[in-house]
């Protein structure tokens, strides 16, 4: 086996060097405040430019101590160092995936070095037979062929970056006879499973039901809840205005409406938000205790918004709860409405998940003819795939009326001042204002899709409806964001001339 000559070594990284110095950073990020070579944990978040991506970290304490230096050298090269001939600069997300594969390999090397008999611990002392053993270990322990290929490609980086590593791999693994695997998978066909028609039909129908039927009630409840949520309870000098508590309690007693409850007690915090006073003031009031004895305490806390939309001749929901979780809570309903809008936009425009997550207020526009008649809806956003700019380039999609209506609903669902349509909502459980991703992650959306179908199933069971979203043939897995674009392409191709149109 011939070994190509190693190129001249580049200058080694210094302990104080910022590892993201060669990367474009988020607006407002100061390079000097980012991770340095000697740090045990490298925070990659400042170099993640897409707003729906989550925080990423390289934690070198997870690697065997003997290999942490060479691992730092490798990942410093991947992030910002000089590129070996023919290798592109990979994305931050890919680098984090490579870290997982490198950790797997280095732990395997360290485990063999501590075994009986011991094997070489230094990468520079590994022989072809050692990597043959690693290949057999992969085949035995890792079922997915694609994952095994990713692990082998990550190991090969210790050869590609050999000029900048203190402990490089001494030979190219690709030259080994047993290093690769034959690929017998079909080529040329998109392997993403489409959403079957028995699932897509009810899914689309319920998404439309939310945006066109349930949305006004949910949006009204959201506006009421946001006003309550924004009420400052700790303002010095704030006092209970005379007569307002008596008036609220009289209205409750006259309407035979129990007082709002939380864990079996009167929800004094909720009432304090409505009255603009300290919760402790209400808890000490004998009027509140006396009223609770007369009218009772409700099982939960519900908003004043009245449900107006009627389904099958009756209100679609009795009340909307002022809480984060629960079948009839505003937190759940707002999240389901946002998910319904996602379904309509994803399926009716063919946009990718990253493109949807960067939509902002005012992105939809209607084109009209000289008579003022609307003839086309368009949505403008950012495209990422295949583009050279990691921040995305402007792009426009033709959209149907339901998708444009979904944009209008999202503009009302998000609080004023929030430009992103798919930012996390303040009405739901698990809100983390300090999260690095301004928009929902792909994983969060796929969880929301599963919760949407589950909510519909519960709603149909409670109300005796038959239009549940089925699990097709019992074989369809959870819905993913990629399936909507795939399903739309399949639908277009099935029509006469559809392949050309697609």
C-alpha cells in the first residue's frame, strides 16, 4: 500500500486561539467572547446562523484523556483551519455529527489499548489490521449502513488533516480492501416516505378546521391571556382599588360561576392579574374566602373569552383554560393552531422546514389584476439549500389561499414585536426565552405534528366523531417535516403533465 507524502505542517493552534475565528458569526457576537482552543467545551452556537437550529457544543471531556489534544486539533481545523486539498468547509451541524463519530472511534481505540493484550493507543501507531478490526466492530454493533459509512468517513479525517495533527493516522483507510461496503440501495429515487392519502386527507381537513374555524376563538383567548401575562404584579405602590374585588365577586355569584381554582385553592395570582394588585392582598382578604364558600372553587382557571364557533350545531369547545398544558388549555390550543398553519404552508407551498422557520410578518402578498381581482398569492422568505450564503437568499413561493390565510393567522397568534411566525409561543409549556434558537427546531415541529394528531384523536373520542387522523395500515411512522414536500411532489407527478410541472 503506497502512502502519499504528507504536506507541510501548518502552524499549530495556540491555547488562546478562538476556534471560530474563520466562521461567520451571529449579529452582535464578539469573537473574543467565543470558545478558545484550550477550553474543555467549545460552544458552537455563535456560528449557527439559521434561526431554528438548536445550541451545539463540543464537549472534549467525553473523550479519552489521551486523545483530547488531537481531537481539539482536528476540530479546530474543521471549524476554521486550513482545508486539506479537495475537502470543503463543512457546516456546524455536520461538525457536531462528526464529533459523535470521532468520540465513538477514540473510545474504541482507548478500550483496546487498555485490554489484554494491549493494542496501540496512539493513532500514529495504528496498523491497517487495527482499522480492519474497527470495521468489523462497526458491522457487528451498528445496524444502519449509512451510519457506518459516516463513522468511517469521520475516522478518515485523521488522515486528511494529518499535516496539522500531533497524532495523525499514518495511512489512508480507504486503501484497505475491507474498509468500504457495497451499496445495494436503489439510486435516483427519493427515499423519503410520502404521507398516505388516508392520512393526508384528514390531516389537511383538520388543519383547515383550525385555521378557518377554531382560530378566531383561540386568537381572542390568546389576546386576553397575553394581556394578563404582561400585567406586572410587583410594581411598588400598587394597591387594590376600592370596590373592584367586591364587583368581581358579585358578578361571579350572580352568574353562579365558581372562582378560578388552582390545586384546590382559589387562584389568587390569576385574580390579581385581572384586578392589578398583589396576590398576597387577595389571599389575606376575608371577602375572597367568604365568596369561595358561597360559589365554590372551579377545577381550573378559565378565560372569559366565549367560544363562538359551532361545530355540528354546538360550540366546538366549552371553555378555554388559562394554563400551559391540558386538552382545553390555551397553551395546547395555541400550539395546535401554529402546527395547523405549518401543515398548510408546508404542504401547499412545498417549502422546506428551514425556509418555513424563517418566515416573518408581511411575507405573504396578494397580486391583483387591473380590476382589483386577486389572481395569485405569494410568500417571500429565505432559501438555504444549494445556496452559497449561510444566512440564506431571498426566494418567493406561489401559495394557495389556505396557506396565505395561515400566514395571517400566525401574524395574529405571535405577540406584537415578534417578527418570526414560527417563534416559540408564550402560551405554552416549556417556553424558554433564553434559548439560542429563535424559531422552533425541526425536532420540536415533528413533536408538535405527533401532538396534533393525538389531540385530534382525543377530540374525536370525546365528541363521538369519526373523522380521526388514522395510522395508515399500522405501518406509518411519526410524521416528519420532510414528508410534506415529498407528498406534494408525488401529488403533482400523478396528474397529466405533472412531471413537467414539478
